């Protein structure tokens, strides 16, 4: 009896009911097929990964707007021309103020030291003619110190504030006037020892005992040079004699110039021109400063 092979099983047509119902019965939620969770997780990762650069771009955009940084302009590498000009002007003012204060302090310190030295020298004076010269030097040192103090005091407020540039300008103006007075007085003393008939004295021997007047004029002109911050030439006496013999000095008639102030102004101008000074080189300037100083002293 022949054997027959077993019948093949038919393919099952069963399909899972994804709606949750099977054979008319409700079951729980259908479980996802194998590997679906993994695929779903990967899909989420793929979708989330592009969102990270977007968040950075959003944060960057927020820093330009929402935080107020959009109002900040880029810092320039160097200041503008107007800023440099303002800075240069400010630096110039600072330099001028510092230089003015330094000059004022130097003038005040020098005047105080000079007065102390002359006071000590006058205390050790002799009873001869040198005592007169020491007294004259002490008086000049005291006048210079008073002039510096007065110039500073005029520009200081009650709390000690003041513009050093104004103080220094006033001090230089007062020193010029004082120098003019010293120069004119020195040549007045010399010219009073001369006459129109003998204006050509050159050597010292012809002065005889009047050498003291020339020496005092020598010292007084030294005060004028100090006030102008000029160094006295080594042949100062010779310059005094030459200036006293200038033609303009003796062109003025004595009757029109009884005190010899005009003639002395011309002699002083000739003297300052001879030593290459930039100030007090005309008789008009010297005479004007002399009169201004005299009126100031008269008002007290």
C-alpha cells in the first residue's frame, strides 16, 4: 500500500486586529511590532538633533536685540579727529597751568631766599659806604618779595583758588614796571653827575669821588635785570657809561626835563638794546611803565 505524503498546511490568513478588537473581543492596546520602539526613538533623535543649532541661532539673535546690545556701536580703533583735537587742547591747558604754577613757586621761593640772604648781610654790615649798599640791597629784596606776594594775593579767592596763568601774567607785568623804575632811577643818578658840556666821560678816573654813584647805579641796574630774568653782562659798568653818552640822551634840553626822567629813559633804552634785551628797548615803553608804577604807588 503506497504511502502518501502528509498534506501541507494552508497559509493562515489571520491578521492582528490593530484596532484593539480581535474576534469581536476588545483587547488592550495593541503592542507595537518588534523593533518599532527603536525606530521611533531613532526618529525622535533625528528630529531633535537639528533643533540644537536653531536654538543657538535664536540665542545669538536674542543677544543682539532682546538684551539691549543692539544699541551699542562698535568701538573705533582710534579716536576721531575732533576727539584728538579736544584732547590736544586739554593737554595744552594742563601743561600751561603746571608750568605757570612752577614759575610762580620758583619766583616766590627765590624772592624769599634772597630777602633772607640780604637781611643777614645787612645785619653784618660795616659803618662805611658798604653799609649803604647793603641797606639798598635789603630794600630791593623786600620790595621784590612784596611784589610777588601782592600779585598772588590779587588772584586768590578766600578758599585759596586762583588761575595760575593770570597770576603769572600779572607778576610779569609788575616786574616789567619795577625794572623800568630801577633802570630810570639808576641813570638819573648817573646823569645828574654829568653836564651837557661833559657828556663823553669814558674812564672811571674822571669820576673821582662820584664813583659811589656809579657803583650804586650798577647795583640798581642789577635789580632791573633780575626782575626781567636777565643775566648781567660782565662789563656792566662800561655799558652804563656808553648808554649815558647816547646822543638821544643829551638831545633833550635840561629846561624841558628838570628831573632828567626823559633823558634817563632814553639812556635805559640804549642800555637794554646794547645787551640784546627783548623788553624795555624804547624810551616810550620805559616812560609809560615808569608813570604807571608811579601812579600805582601814589594811590597806595
